[in-house]
């Protein structure tokens, strides 16, 4: 993700140590060396937080959403995770973030710890966030890795723009033709379904 603040371009990359790094410059070809950004609740936090979408508001606040990978979801003997999506806000263009909490999470019974996948046993993650033209809703396009193939693929959720500072419990998922399921723990109907199960050796999601 990237954004402009005046004549400065800020860009985030999330490669090292499960946390985002920020570069800045006058354009893409004159960026500074990346600097590690900080969250307000870093100590003792379980899992990485990679910022995958940002939105610069007219009041100067930068809203960000991160992909979190908690450890130990299938026990310590398997290095599998189940991603979640959280929200954060910054007043210095993303050098420091206040964590606003988890807004999207898969149902508790949707993990598949016998998966052939080497990374995910389930979860909601790997996403983009888009604000509609009328500034009514943020739309989340999310990867869903449910044990049930019918709920695997690219799913969609949304949150009112007015709830951007208090987002927990405000996101709803699209399920069976309606915005009917909660963001945390709710089910989803993919708008682009998986062709072959994520959890098979030849998965095609």
C-alpha cells in the first residue's frame, strides 16, 4: 500500500520479522531506505502484522489494515497459522500505529489442521480494502481458507465509513446473498470461489 501526503509518497512493505517497513520519497524512484514502523501494543503480541491496505483521510489520519498470523493454532508441533485482519490508525503517516483490534476472523470451527497446505489451516487474510465513491463503506476483498471448499476463495465484507475509528464489531460479511454474517467469526460466500480445495496437494484457490 502507498499514499501521498503533500508532495511526499509513502509506501509500506512487509517482508522482515512479521512487521511493516516504511519508505518515503518524491516518487517511486527516489525512496529512502525502509524503516521499521511501531505499534502501540508490540510487547507480547502473538504473530506478525503486515499492513496490506491504507487510506489517507482528509483530516490527516492514516487508516491501515493488517494481516495477522497468530502462532500455534494447530498446536506447537505444526507451524500452521490461520490469518486474521485487524485495523489500526496513525497520525504520522504510518511510522507509529494505534491498534484498533481484529475486525475479520474465520469461524472457530472452520480450521483444518490436517491440511496439505504448509502455511494456513484456515482463516481470513491476504486482502485489499476499497472505499466506495460516496464514502459510505469500506469494502474488504479477502482470501478465505475455510475447511469447507464452498467457503474458499475471494470473499467480500464491508464496514461503514463512519465506524473507521471504532471498527471492531462493525464489519459484516456477504453470505448467501446478503450482508448477514459478523466480521469476527461469521461465515462467507466467496464471490470468486476456489476451483480446487486450498487444503488439497493440488489446490487452486
